[in-house]
């Protein structure tokens, strides 16, 4: 079945309706400083000249997954490559983010092998640069796309529940009585990148929505639990947390905060999202939200 993709809070098919722009015939985007602006509402008709890199840039207004790719059905015999950099304004430096030259897996929803497909998580109000090149000394034309790529495969009703502990001010204020403050703040920070709901420590001037506590309840395959009520509670099993690394703990905290946002387990009888999503249960290393985490959040919260 077709993937469920989200852009500007609305569902659209994988074939986006985008305004087309043609790259000028001059050599104007041959460096980072000369990069053309690429946005999610346009597609560029471009010419790739053998091993001469072209540059584009984009600054998203909200966090989520982006895909930059080319598509041309008869694009045979010439291999293209995309490299993504994050520009740090304070340091005036470009940092490598992602690289992809062959289409694999989810990329076949958009394009085919001889084109490129590059997916990455982008933070809001950060500038990303795309360096696009060919492997060999060849020249050809193709179409260049940039789209949001937050998606899930399961029925939406299987991924959400009625309850959440988000208050009327679109915040979750929590009281932490565990020894894992660093991990808890790191997990909250990832959800906070999506902006609409903020997960914050409780203060003397706010009403507490969530208590985070700890208890050693042994080797029972339960790392943490979340329970609802007038004040919600996350209970962390110290038996596991004391032997887990920081990335595993961060994933677990993100997962439990996801329940507080109103999300279920993203794996159950007859359905499952991919394991790069924090709401799919299990102990593993994940540092950021996955595409289904973001897509379900956008559909529920904006």
C-alpha cells in the first residue's frame, strides 16, 4: 500500500505536485557560497556536468525528515551522488550529515537505482547544504526534488490512544525523583525539537503533570512503564538502567514520553513500524525520533 506522508499538516500521495524550476544555463551554483535555494514546493530541472559539483540549500521551519532525490526513468549509465552538510552559523563551518548514492529500501517509493535518494533528520531553523555530483566524467539532465518524508505504514488508530498528559498550554511538566536526570532531559529535548508540545521540568509556578520515579523490580523484561491518572507516572527499572548505555537510556525515555503524548506501542498484533522509531518497543540504541514518530506526532499535535 502507499506510504502515508505528511507535509504542511496534510496527507498527500508519494507523487508530490510541485512547481518546476529550470537551473540557469550559467555556472552560478558551483560552491557553498553560491548555493541556490531549494524548497519543498519546487522541483529543479538540472544538468549534471561530469564531476562538477552543484550546490543547493534549505532552511526548514520545523523539524522532521527530509529527502532529497533525483528522478528520471531513463537515467541509465550515469551514477549521481548527494552529500548533505549542516552549516553552523556560529562557527562558520560545514558539518557532514548524510550521504547516499544508491536507492535502497524506502527510497524505491520515490525513484530508482540510477538516481540518488538521501534521507536525513533536519532540525528547524538550521541551514542545510546539498552537494550534488556525478561519479564519472559524464553529463546528463534530471529532476531534483526535496520533500518532507515523515511516514508510517500502520493504521493511525493503532498508533494513538485517547489519553495524554499534555496540559491546556501544550506542555508536560514533570517532576524527576530518579538519578537519571541527564537521560531524561536528553529524551525530552528530542520531542521538544518538534515544537508544538514542550516537555519541561516542573517549577514552583507550574502544575505538575507527570512524576518520574525509579525502582529495582528485577530482571523481568520491563525496562520502564508509564501509567495514567490525575498525575501520570513513568517508573524506571533501575535493574536495567544501571547497565544500559546512555543511548539506550535516551531511547527508553523518548519512548515513555511518547506514551505521555498519547502514542501507543508502534508494534502489535498485525502491525509494526520500522525499528528506527522510538515508539517500537525494545532495548536498542536510538538517538533521535524516527519518521513514524514524527508523522504520528504531526497528525495528532501539528
